[in-house]
């Protein structure tokens, strides 16, 4: 079991590295890595929704697309998906449809998480495929990356608002 934990952490560190690529582009820093049953990386992705003007360009979806193209099959049997943030409902649907065997995520998403935090997508007995779930792998690192990103974004918005107020014509007029 220690080998599995070590491998999970190694892959989550890779996903964190990919999340940095998203952040460098101004995207929410989420990264995803898909590995086959032998532990080979067959797909990777990071958020590109803003850059691509594509609401479906989440890290998970991009990793799944890359892997499916690589193996020429949308069914990604016996694979494990590592993602820094709990998947949303859209990504959970893609995970289900692609037949991922196991999902490993770092930080929980209490606003839109579909794997236990907000919704329990995979617990519906009517689903035609089961997915093994492991949560909380490198949770602190994943959570901190997201927290720092959103804190920085809030500070930038405050600065933009302050700058806009200072440039407002009524505040800068010399009329008395």
C-alpha cells in the first residue's frame, strides 16, 4: 500500500506542476494526469477555458481527450485520473463515460464538486460504471495553490477598482 501512496503523490505532484501552467496563463490552477494500468502517463491537461474561450476546457477533459486520441479509443479502461481539484459534474460525466477505473483528487471543491463535496455523482446506483475514488492526496498543497491564486486575483481586482476610481472624471476635475 505504501507504494501506491507514493505513486499517487508522485502523480499528484505532476498534476500540481501542470496546474502551474494554467496559472501562468491566468487560468484557475488545476492540473490533471491520466495513467494506464502500468503507471505510464497517457494524457495530461490543465485548465484552458479562458485561453481557448471554451467552457469545456477543464484540466480533466483535456487529459481525457489527449489520452483517447493517443490510444485511439474513448474508453480509457483500467486507467487512473489524478486531478488537483475535485471534478465538477461535467468532468464527472466525462470520467464516467470514458470508463476511468480510479479517480484521485487533491482539494475538495465545496462550490461545484461532484464527488462528495457538493454532489455525489458516482454514488447513484443507476450509473452504468463504478469509479474508485481516493480523495485528499496532497490536499494541503492543492488547496494552498488555489487559495493563493484566488487571494491574488481578489487583490488585483481591488487595485483595478481603486485605479478606476482615481481616474474617474468627477474625482479628478478641477471644478469647484
